[in-house]
C-alpha cells in the first residue's frame, strides 16, 4: 500500500507515538528511560498492526484486556538504570492486589525456588553498608539494546555505561550523572515529573531499599500493590521484572535475600542452565516468559558464588518488529561502589563486583 500520503488518522497516530518518544538530541532521560519508551513504541506498533489487520473496527477485544484511559500519559515507573520491563501509567494500589499476592505467595515454582533460596542465602551473607544521603552509588556495566523506532528491532553494539545515582531521599530534579561513549550527561527526573522524583521504586536508594519489608510474603504483597500496571502484559511478569530492576546494584543484604525469596513465589518462574549476560558470561539463569506478549526475561548468576552477573530479554515468538529470538536488551554488571562525588570513579579497592 502506498503510504506517501497517509490518512489523517494515521498521521494522528504517528504524532501521538512521537510525543511518547524522547527527543533525539535530548538526554533528559537516562538510558533505562529510553528503553522504556522504546518498549512502549514496540507495544503500540504491535497493537496498531493487529488492529489494522482486523476487517471490522468493532472486533471483540481480548477478554482479559482492560482499556486504558485515552487521555492518560503512558509511562513506566521502573527503577532507573536497570534492564527493561513493563509499561504502564496506573499504580495498582487497590482493587484486590493483596489477594493476588497472597495467592501467588502460595505458588510452588520449583525447580527455580531451590536455586533462588540458595541465591537468597548467599545474598544475606554480604556485608551491610553505611550510605550517606550526600553520596552516590556508582555502577559500571556493558549494555546491548534494541532500537525499534524504525519499526524493526536494530540491536546496538556493546556499549559502556557508568552512572552515579544520588542517594538523597528527594524529591530531586537531577538524579545523578551518566557517562556513555565518552559523554557525561545529567540524569533528570522523568518527563512530566515537575515535583521531582523521590526515593522509591523508580529511584531506589540504598536506604529506601533497606526500609522495605524483609518478610518475603509482605514484600511480595507490597510489590503487587505498587508495581505499575502493564498494558498487554501479564501481571506476574510485571512484578518479576520489577524485582529484576532492583537487583544488581548495591542492595542491602536482607532486602536482596527477601527479593529473591519473593521472586520464588511468583508463578511461572523457572531456571535455565544456558543463560548468558551481555559479555557472554554463562551462568545460572532465573527466567520467566510473558506468554501473552512473547518475551522472555532472564537473570544471570555466577555458578560459584551466586553473584548477579546481568540480565537479558528477547522475543520468544515472532512480532512485527522482530523474529523469535531477537534480542531486546542485555546487560553485564562490572563494578559497583559508593562514592562521594558524581563523576568520580572509585579506587579499584573500593569497588565490588567483577571488574
């Protein structure tokens, strides 16, 4: 079909999509926020193409789908500088989420549960840090990510990222710094967040993480209540990916242990012996498939000490923007530390993780 003269309706759709994407030359959003908007575009393309293939505009919607208000801006309140997950605008703070969490808490997810409990025990033995509000958490990682703004997934080369995230409770308008490809830029609050971003799920500081419930059932109930709704995605997958967004950095030991035990209670969580991070390190994998949307998310752990090595997500079925197996994102955690100044690299002896 000739698309050189698109209809007003198609032009409106493109304008709406364009407004949801970050400006090409503006790094107001950190890398993870760019991934979230790409993920949103991915879902919009999938939904629009499915709609255009339906002969009748009044086709019966999928029974499980709940339409989002058209006027609501769709964005994901996910942890900064962590692998991608789900998209949504509405926080699920009510409406039976506690009942959902209680049901999932009783689910048996073996054989993944046994591995997650070993990982949990290892995490609990790590030392507790004292982190001041005026300090920064430093992260160095390698990343590959898919850009689907053209309508097809184009996987990037392996990139180096360094970040310095402020530990002030906030709310903050400038959250820290990120250095990518030799350029250092500020990490600003999310678009539309005029009041600044406080410490929380979208900006998890060390002390905020330390204040989370350490009882796995209570923590899981909290996450089911607070994880943003994800249009077109499985609810269990959204919570699994929310937990994944809290892993990998300097996490208080008791919180990390509780997160792994909470993940073990989510239905559909499994283990894999073939998981690899962005630099090819093979390890023990904890995985979950979003069968509704056709995406697998993997967490990769060291086979000896259960250290979190990185993560990966890819398509498990064909989509308009890529074939099954297409990589969406992949990370490798290299170093973490607490530093006194944004932009300052820690001394080698101050780093934790695999350099």
